[in-house]
């Protein structure tokens, strides 16, 4: 079923970026281990999660009957595949610095590969097409939060003032800008393939009802894991709301209100993710990002050769 797509017309193009992590310290926000590791949870979740996005979208591609949407979806898949690879390299860098994340990421792999794999887990009697639609609703809900986070990191002047590692900040802002750039694609894909109303809307509610608490749990558990296993902390540190809220107050993390308000917005029947963030800001950052500019130069030379 085709639906109107009110977002600005903008091509979704993968950028084959690369980053040099050799000089990036473990605490890439100086003297802020909690803020550092709360953000570092992204690296724990995204490699497996974004590989899963691509797999699910590949399953759904035969259902797409809109040529413009198909172009956007293929661009989205290319961007997500690149995100997965680049965040995997960060995990390797953390391991080189003595912070082994494999015990945590094994659980994330199990979640996406088995619990949310191509077939329903435990032989649950869910029709194949309904299982696909449910997983697409989860991706659309997740992308609501990634768009909010992308918009936040692009505008987070307090991060700049904290003196972060410039390579990590570029990774986060390049990724955040692409999340804003493709913020509506997963939603449009779900709306296009999600069947008739009211089931489509009810499934959208279910997708967010599952996504929001699971993400909160995984994020808190991931931050706790990173702080507990950080080899540079003198004693084993705990993740606490007090330290988290201190980092929020300093502008180093998004506020709970920013994150929580994304849920009722998403659940409005009239909602469309083109309302999230500023495409102009995202495109402007991608034009200035050191990694994106270097990738564009490489692509340009390859096109001329």
C-alpha cells in the first residue's frame, strides 16, 4: 500500500567513510567516564542492530511498489551497513585498550540473530508476513530514537566545550547526520508494507511499546557493563542515575524529556518522521565532516579513473 511521503526530497547516499582510532583515548570525553560510556553503548548495539536492519529490509524489498521509496530504502541499507562496520571498528579499538565487549555483544547478537531472526523464535505460530511486518515496525520505532539522538548530537555544543576526541565526535555527528537524513525511510517502508488500517496503526503502537523499554534496558545494562569493566578506573565503577543526570545537566547527554517526548509524537496517527530534526543542519554537517569529505574525495577520484 503506497502512502504520501511528506519529507523533503533528498537523495539517501551511502558515504564510505573511515576513521583513524590510534590516538583516541578510552575516555574520549576527558574526566567524564559515565558520559563517555553511556554514549559508547551505541557501539555495543549498532553493529548487530544495523546488520539486522539490512537483513529485514532485504526480506521486504519484493513488497515495495513505489520506485522513489525503493531508491530511498536501498540508500538507507547502504548507510546502515556502513554504520555497522564503523561501529565494529570502535569495538576493536576498545578491545585494544583493554575493554573487552564480547561478553555483552554476544547477548545483542542473540537478540537480533535468533529472537528477531527470519523465523519467529521457539516455533511461535506467527504467519511469515505478519512476522516481517512486526520486525519492520520495530525498525521504524528504533529509527525514531536514532533520529532524536542524531539531532541532539548535531546540536550538542556542550560536547564541544568538554574537549572530546575529535575523531569520535566526527563519527557520532556523521552518523547522527545520516540518521536525520534518512529519518523517514524506515517509517515509510513500514507504512508501505504494513497492510491496512487499523491493524497497521495498532502494530505501530506495539512496535514502540516493545522498542522503548527494551532499548532503555539494553542501554542501562550496556553502560553498567562498560563502567564495571573499564580498565582505567581505579576501582570498579557503577552506573548510577545520579552520575547520568549530572552528565545530562552538563549537556553531555540528551535529557530524559527529549527522549521520552519522542514516544507520544510517534504515536500520533498524523505523525511523520520528516518532522524530526533539521535536514538542513544534517546536510551542512555532512558537507563539513572530515570523514565524509575524505570519503567524497575518494569517491570522486574513483569516478574519474
